[in-house]
C-alpha cells in the first residue's frame, strides 16, 4: 500500500500539464494546437520562445524531483522514490489532466535524476546541451543523453535500484522518440529555432 501510494502521487504530479498551463496563463493559447502539439519545453520554445520554454522546463523538472522525494513520505526507502519517479515520467507522458497526451518525459526524467542521482545530472545535461549546440536537433540530444544515463549510473556505482531505474527510464524516453528518429533517418526532422510572438500570431491567423 505504501508503494501504491507513492506510485499514485507520482503519477498525479507527473500529470500536471505544465506546458498547457504556461501557454494559457502567459500567452492565452492552447499549446496543443501549435507546432508539434506536444506539451514539452521544446514545442514551447518553437512556438513562444525561450522564456515560456524555460518556465515549462523548470516546472516539468520540478514535478519529477518532487514525485521522487515526496514518495519518501509513504515509504522511507529508495524503492519508493524510484516508483514515484517512474510514475511521474509516465504521468507526464500520459497525463490524466490532458487527455493522456503529454510530453516525452525528458525534463521530468531529468528532475527525477536530479533528486535521486544528483552527481549524474550535470553529466547528462552537458551531453544533451552539446548535441543540441552542434546539431540543433533536440530529439537526437534527448535520445543520446538518455542512452548514456545507465552507463553513467553504472560508472558512478549507484545502487542497483537506481541503475534499473536509469535503464527503464532511458528505454522509455527513447521509445517516445521513435517517430523523431524515423524523421531523422529520412532527413525530415525539424531543427530547433526559437519562436516569437509574431510567429505565434501568424500561426493563429492560419487556424
């Protein structure tokens, strides 16, 4: 029952649609109608620019970290935190409060890693940022960084529960980017470019 409570709380926290809330309260739009229609920070960046995207990124990371840490209230062991973190990633990707259509779990997963394996966070983010800088493909950066999380966890000798979590989370994030990888192979994936209010108005006028 303790683990079930941790799982439920993690899922509910993950289901908070940060992108939807930021889009509505900062710009008065439903972000699900623009760009890739994804609730994550990347689509927010493309449609509305860096500041709203940063707000979504921090919110998504925060709910992942909170899910992992608050799980300790129900059962004060590592397993509870892992369960809470995994369910937060699932909740973010399939949110109860947004018709089960959410993001791809990258920022929320990074928040969970920050809570459970803080030393690993900077390494993962550095890999992600380097790939984005050199290629401008966020999807490629997300997949590349996710794939290295289990390797970093093993190298830093984290407990087996956290290694298993890192492996499952990596596989989940990679699977969520399946269509992106297909577009990359076809040369059809969109590179990241910041949005603007003018771009948003133009898109709105074409609806």
